[in-house]
């Protein structure tokens, strides 16, 4: 019996996965817009019915954010959440084909006046983002209509998929810093923050294990402190930014992305650096948490982020939906 090295199997699986993404990028762009959106909507409904681990974790998160919902209402919310999540993927596959005019049709922006003023004055703008809506669409719009975008991307596995996403976002005009394997991320961000750049950072999930525990969307969660630390250390403007969907007849597939720059978060006087960062981070988390509670279906969080879930995972226990 011929033995197949484990490394070969792993490489073959990675190649198939990467090939699937490449095929998706090509095939979805060839479909008529409405057909593509309908296809992904059906795929979302199938994903919801299968109720895999990702959908279960979304349900666990939604149960905490919306404890007033009964089981049937929660199931309906999760179905809308999975549709919103798959809508993101449909748009991601089609995004490289969109022109500046298409992006104008696809995106509506609120609260950008102070952002434009800061950029015009040569200051960077730090955006505290959550896994809301389509941040790639928002970033593509910003590179065409607002200013240069610099951000950090989690290194995905397999490596071929990460390279595909890296090239995809760079083709949209963004500068991407890998979270790992590319040098000291914060030092690179400090350098980019010296210019008039927009630096959006996903912060509603702690990937570094050095995050801060905060009140978020009605419970305790761990979030990243990088946006607040970067803004404080560089004097850049810090904005919580939410990205949601709205129905719009002229938008792609009948939807439009809404990017909202919430009021700037200023450092409090008389605090130590640590206390100032914590206060700024909590203020950002509060602003974003309110949007998550209002537009829960657009929060595509399929990982553990709430402290009770993280503690349960460490203890080897399954989380209880909505438990306090």
C-alpha cells in the first residue's frame, strides 16, 4: 500500500481551496448582477438550514445581543444575518469590476465632513470598525472618493487564499499590512499615520490576546486597543465607523452599503496613556455596539467574542444561548 505524505494532502487541499476562490471571482463576475445576488441568497438559506458551526456561533452571538427575541424570532434574525454575510461575498467577488461611478451607486456615506477636513489638513483618520456590512466595498469607495486606505489583514490559511485576498484588496487601491509574518504591525501603522491616510482597523474581535474587556452590545467582550493607541500616539483623528446595508432600487442587487462615520473620539485630559486608551476604546465600542443592537443582521460575527463564550470554551463547556 502506497503511503501518501500528510504534507502532500495538505498542499492538495490548499490548492483546491485557493482554486475555488479564483473560480468564484471569475464565475460570479460573469453572471448578470441580479442572478448573482439571487444565487448567493439561495446559498445563504441552504447554509442556514445546515446549521454548521459558523451559523451556530452567529446564533449564540445574536442571542446575547438581542435577548428579547424568542426562538422563532432569533431563527429569522439568523437567516437574515447569513443572507447579509453571503451578500458580502457576492459583492466581494464582483467588486474588482466596479468603476468609480458604480461605487457611487453602491455606497452612501454619512458624517464624512470632519474626515475630509482632517485629511485636507494632512492628518490621518483612524477608523474603529466592526465586522459589519461590506468593509471591502467601503474601502474601495474610500480609495476612489476620500483618500488613500491603509489597513491590516489577518493572515488566512491556506497561504494561497491569503495571497489572493491580498492581491484583491491591493488591486482595489488599498495598502495591506499582514497581521503576522510581515514585521511589527504597529510600527508600520505609526509610519503610515504620519501622512493623510485613512486607516480602518477591524477591532470588535481580539486577535492578539492583548485586547481590552469592554461593554459591547449589551454584554462584556474583548476588543482591540490598536485604533485608540494609534490615534493617541500620532494625534490622528479616531472615528467609530459602522457599515450596514439598506434597500435601494439602484444599488447592486437592490442593496446599498451605508458607511457612517460616528463623531470623533477625543482623548480625555489628565489620564495616563493606558487609561486614555481604555476610555477611547470603550467609547468606540459603545458607539459600534449600539449599531450592532439596531442592525444585528449586518454583524457578520461567526467567532467567539463575548467573554462568557470565551470562558466557556476554555472550560470546555457549550455556551447557553442568552444565558447571563
